[in-house]
C-alpha cells in the first residue's frame, strides 16, 4: 500500500495536552506557537489540541499519530461562531508534501470537518514551510543598490521544492493567502531572519558563528565583554525589571508594549513544559540593566522572541552581548536554527524598516520567506463580515 493510500484514511480528533506534547517532542522541531502550553498564554481564545491518525501496520499500534495542532478559537462578537486559528501550524511532516504520494487535502479535509462541527466560520493556518532564502551578502548588496527596493528584486539563493508544493496544493484546495504589503500579515510575519547553526550536517562552533558575523557585530561583542557586561538568566521576579525596560524601549521605538501580565502568563505556562522553553536573559553593566531578552526553544529551533534595551549606556553594547549569549545557549542546546523572527521585505535604504534588517544581517544569517498564513471560509457570509471588520481595525 502506498503512502498516498494510507494518507486518505487519516482521521482527526481531539487529543490531550499530554498526547500533543509527546508528539511535538518526537519531532526535530515545531513552532512554539504550536505547543500545548501556548494555549493558556492566549487566554482570550478557547483552545483545543487535535491529532491526525493513520492505521498502524505490522508491529505498530492499531493507529499511529502523524500530526498535531493547537487550535485557538476566537468568537465573533454576539455570535457563537469562531475563527479557528492554527498559528504557525499544524505540526506535520511538511517535507512529505513534495512527494506525489502525499497530498495536503488528506489532512485539511478531516480538519475542516472537525472545526465546522466546533462552530468555526473560517480556518486560518500558517504552515511553517520556507519558500525562498537570501544570504546576508545578497541583502547587504541589495540595500546598497539604488535599483533594488525589495527582496523580490533579488534572485533568491534557494527556492524550496517543498514550499512550492505546499503553495500549489493550498491554491488547488481553495485556501486564500493572507500576506500583505511588506510581509507582515494579520498574524505571524511571512519574512523572518535565521542564523543557521549547522554547516555540512554538523553543528557549527562558536568561532564559526562569530566569523560569519560582520566586523561591527564582532567588535561590539568584544567591547561588551571588555566593558564588563554580564549576561545572566533571570527569574520570574525579574520579569518586572524586564518589563520596565521593555516599556522604555516601546516609547523610544514607537510600538505598543504588551502588559507585564502577558509575560507572566508566558513564564507560568511555558517554563514547566521544558527547562529552556522560555528563558529570560538579563545584561547588566555594573548595577544597571542595559538589555534584556526572552528566548524560546522547541527542539532544534530557538527563537529570539522579545527584546528591550536602555537608551543610556548604549556604548557598552548590551544588546549585542545578550544576543550572543542567546546564540551560544542555542548552540549548547543542539539547536540548528537561531530565529530572530520577523522582518519586512524592504531593502530600500530610505525605508524606516530597513534598520531592522540591517541589524540582523550583521549576524551573517539569512532572510527566509515562509508560505505565510492562509484562510479557508466555512461560512462565507460570516467570513466576509469578519474580513471587513479586521480590515477596518
């Protein structure tokens, strides 16, 4: 029997958080937005863990779990209908969809049927699948070239066969892409910046990662050490100090900060799941907190999730010191990717967003484009009303 024959017999049902976590732990990596502990962080959403199962063969159990997802349900105002959201999910063997024997519809059909019964008027997924990559040198050259405005203006270093297959199948199945100008969607960013921590199938050394950084980054890391910046692991009680610095950063950089309670929820929910699922990093110079960050790790993937820095004492380079410590910790944990999260696709030197990608490019990493988020309307009338409401916000 081919894998295609097995795939069409998939069934989906609710699973316990323990079953869900066991499946995630068996994978090389998965998004932290798809671990069961993420559900309680988003307390304004109802949550459910689901799993896909195929019949067992040979010495296997009667059925074998082949996929999992955290589903978040957001209720429409005054109507008992929900948007079902799978942020950066579901957790599947995405590489298998480049094979003609495996089709995404065999997974989405039971998912949609299940979510319809749960009262969903629409479903949003975000396959964690890369479609294209650009090297740091390509990006640096693009910013310097007045004829280049966006990543699309540069031929990518790599086009993913799996990414192309997933996009093709989503289109074929009638899913609607949600990407917007600049790469920032309503949910998760479509463009991220990665620092690869492996080369030729083996883990890089710290020296190799350092050598891939530009001269400014290496100099700043050395300067922080010379100035006596010390990076330590924080406790839950240190979240208040992190948050005060984070609010200061938000005022300086003009973004809306999350409340302290949000980070306390992250700590309380994520830290019991794994020792370094959620880690607070604090960079001190003498007695002053000059930078602070939060990292998250699931298997071989480590994320820089939130960051804050002081306007004073910027010359001691606390931000570089804390980033370097997060990279070192990711290497020590066996991570294959250090993910600096979202960027826009702009390479225009006059664009206010270009500074973000310039900072990240200094690490010697790469820009990656993901498949992005896709919607499937179940009740088209309610979905259209919701879409109009979101666009007016």
